């Protein structure tokens, strides 16, 4: 999928590949069931932000 996004930069594609698996509906449901819904609601946005920051940083340095 990401290979077909040729109109975007390599950094944007890297962030897409990193954030996708980190914020998944099944993963959210599993976290809500294993811990609590309140935890999952707080954890998902934090994971999203951290994944974007790390992906962008790595993309800018290495790509």
C-alpha cells in the first residue's frame, strides 16, 4: 500500500507505516479489554503522537 503512495515523501510513507500498526482498532479493543477503556482512550492518542514524532525524526535523519 505505501509503495503506491508515490506522491508523498519517503518520510510521510514511513510515518504511515509506523502509525498504522500502532493505532489499530483491534489493538484498541484488546487494550480496553485487558486494562480498561479509560486507559485505552488515554493511551491511543499518546501512542499516535509518539509514533508520528519518532517516525518523522527517523525519516528526516535517515531519509
